[in-house]
C-alpha cells in the first residue's frame, strides 16, 4: 500500500523526528574516528534539504554499530554530526543522549529549519527490544515522523517501529523520506513488471542468505547468474568436488530444489564453468575476531568443474565471465546482489569487475535499468569507479535482501497509508 512521503507533509514549525541510517564504516586514525564511506549520509541530504526548506525542526535519530545497550565511545554518532554539518553546509547540533531532559531542552529551543542529531539510540537496550516506554520517550520531542532509514527498516526497533506507532496513535503523520521512497521504488515497483530480458546476478558467500530471494526471483527472472562462494554449494549439489571451497553442506537440498524450479520454469540458470582457485595457507596472524588469517597461494584458473582437493574457488574464471557478460549485454533490467568472488583481493576481483563493467555498459549504451542490492556489490562497483554508471544502488544490506524476498518491512509498515 502506498505510504505518505515527506512531500505530503506540512512541517513548518513542527518537530520532525527523522530516522536515518547513519550506520557508516568508521576507522580510528590518530585517536579520532574517521568516516571511511559517507554514502549513507550523502543519500539523505535531499530529504534533509527539503525538510529544512519547508521550515521543519529536524530531530535526527540513528544507530551506529551494535553496542548492545552500552555507551560505547567508539560507536558515538558525534563524528557523523560533524560530517553531516560539512555536507549540509549548516550547523548540526549534536546531543550526547537520545532521550531525557537534555534532549527536550535542546529541541524546545530549536528554530525552524535547524538540525539536531541525537546520540546512538542503541546505547539503550530498549531500542532493539522495541520497548514501548522508550518509544514514548523518544517520541516526546516529535510532532511528525519521517523514516529515511531504509537500511534499518527490516528491524522492528523503537526508533523504526515504536515511535511511528506512538505518533500515529496521537493523530500525527508518519511519512517516508525521499531516499526511502527511491529504495522502495527501485527494489519494489521497478521489479514488479520489469522490461525483459530481466537478468539477476547473485553472488556472495552463502546460499542460505539468498535462497528466499532466489526462490522469489525464479518466478520473475529470465536468467539467473550465480557467482561467489555460493556457487560451490550448487556445484556440490550437482555432484562435483569442491575441494576447500566455502560450502554449506546443509543447504544441498535447497540448492537442488532451486535448480529443479529453474528447469521447470524455464529460467536460464547459469553456474560458473571455470574458476580462479588458490591454496589456503594459515598464517600466525590473527584477524579482528581472533581467527588465523588465511593467505591464498598459487592462484590459477581451472576449467574442471571439480575443484582440486587442496584449493578453494575464489572467483569465476574468464570463460564464465565471458558467458555472463554475454547475457548481461542483452538485458533490459538487471538486479545484482553479491560479488562474484573475493574482490577485496585483486587476484580474485576480475570476475566481479568484468560483470560490473558489463552492467555499467549496458546501462549507459542500451538504457537498461540496473539495480544494485546493497552491501558488497555496491562496494565492488564503487571500488571499480562505476557506481555512477548504474541506475540505482541501494543503501540497505540486510534490508534490501529482506525486501527482495517479498517481506513487508516493519519500518515501512508503521508509516501512514496515503
Ligand atoms: C545495516 O548496516 O545493515 C543497517 O544499518 C542495520 O544494522 P544492523 O544489521 O546492525 O541492524
Ligand atoms: Mg547488517
């Protein structure tokens, strides 16, 4: 059902509680937290500018990381406030709490057209618990509610679900922001009746993450191209050897039934026919989680669908890339979610990059619509400097997958119907 958007609101002089997804990557540099990718902030600027122009008083709420109800200084939104002020070209008043007298005092003193950013809502465990009293407390400083946090809309948390319910109960309006509206349009409406051929490219580590999406898209797509480690679960299901490739042994049935459904529905379902493989060698270096870092040695292309015993598949091979490019070059609509290999390592990035170039080219030259589900595929496109050559890149990771599965997102459901 269609929801109200910011354009439908009269926000002049009103306090607008604006939920944004500013869960951005941060890195510590010289004792300071620095934002390494501000895309999620940049993408909310049109909504903010519109609301400022309308003369609303903007009270921004967001989460950062998973502090689990603790005040975790490295997960403070303070650096985000500074970045936002830079990007907006106006002052952003940061309050180091998200509820309580300090917040009320600051908001009550606000002028029309000004912006306040509240501290990380997940510093309270009540946020993720969607605690009703906490939602009431957040809603104390709000007349209207706007959700521009598509990336967090799959969470039924206080700031995404509880607050709009409180405001609606009081008779206040709850609307989608412009980014939210675009996300729902491209990942939703645009894929309802796509121009054909409709080609879906799916990659990433796990079949289990994507199986519901695969199942749903098998009803719509003309072609599905599979890459990434999840291809090896399909290979194993077909009876091939996968060596040391990452596979989900408990998902073989799921893979088999997807293959059967593709056949039955006459969907072209392509798996890699050659691979770039390498031998894993454990080092004594540890990663952030304390696990030994694996070094990949002796990278090589193999055309045998059976992976060598001591090696793991890490990228699609050149023949597969060529076949995928061929399909992509004829597409009118493309949905891409998940890289074709371990693209962070340039020895295993060529498959992903080749597909990225093909998607960009068919968009630019043939006017195909290319829609990129969030997360790693967006990272890969940006890394290849092709981010501005596709039609749309989602800011949602988990949210875009859940939405593509056909789920109603709680953060969207809570908004006011048109
Ligand atoms: C994301 O980064 O995917 C969103 O901000 C949601 O974060 P979460 O997975 O910690 O709920
Ligand atoms: Mg996530």
